[in-house]
């Protein structure tokens, strides 16, 4: 039997803008035949023979990958649950590991995100954070933009400004090209509401998501 405290609350519309900026909107559906043809041309330009045995199906496979990567599942709705005993608690969801693509070089970047919020009589279904991260990672991205988008969407789903996000990234555009520093890491932080104004709360969150206190 479902109790009142266990019933999902109505999906929050907190903080949602009237219209999305272009950077927040995913691209159009992938034209797979065109992509496959372009990959064949690329192989030829690289001095390869797309007709040789190992490359015969490569253009189709690459086009299929682009289609699946740029079409993450966005159908799941945010579910909030009443939980009065959690009021005032700092909730940190870590280990949100996703792959994205650097929009400057079209090379992969691995992003490890952590979201923190203050429970205020309700808690958000944990899987929602992973779905949000996957949705914004599945496009040509910048880590800085991804961090803000994850924070804004989490605030909307939770129904509160009291949200903070840290993201630690490994960028192949820096690891395998340019300076080729394999150990290089990039960290970004977005803090809003009490996470911006309360130094103790901010420090608690950063301790849990960076260094020895990291929750990954």
C-alpha cells in the first residue's frame, strides 16, 4: 500500500525559462545516409580504401553511432517524493559519469558530475540526475556549459535554487592532441542559492565532491 509520503508529487516547473536558448536545444535528427557518405569520403581523404574488408561497414557503423549518441532518452519525467524527515539535509548524488564531445575538435571528453541540493520536504528520484546528465552530454558540448545546464535542469526538477554542481573532466582534445598531457583534468563548479551564500554549506559540498572526500 502506498502511503501519502511515498506518492510522487507533480513534476516541478520551477525556474523553467519561457524559451530555450540555441545552446540548450539539441540538434536536428542525424541524416544517417549523408553521414555515412561523408565518412566514406573522409576515409578516402585519409588515404584509406573504404572498399577494403575492414572498412566496408565502417561508414554505416559510424553514422549509427552518431545517431544513437545525439539522441539520448529525454522522455522520463522528474518524480519528486514527499519526505518530511529529509528537510534540511544536504543530498549529494555523485558518480554521474557520461561521455560527451568537445565541440571545438569533435573529440570525446569524459565528464564525472556531482549534484548537491538541500532537501525541503521532498526528494528527487535519483535516476533523474543521471538522465539529465546523459541528455546534456549527448551533443557537441563544452564542460562549462554542461555544468550550468545540469545545474539549471536539476533546480527546475527539484523546485529550488539551492543547487550546486561540480564536474571533473578528461578531454581527449588535450590528452591526445596539442600538448598531449594525459593527466590533465578540468574541474568546473556551479553554485546557486544557499550554496552561493553559505560558506559552510559550500565547503561541505566541495569536500564531498573533490579531493579525498569525493563521492565518485
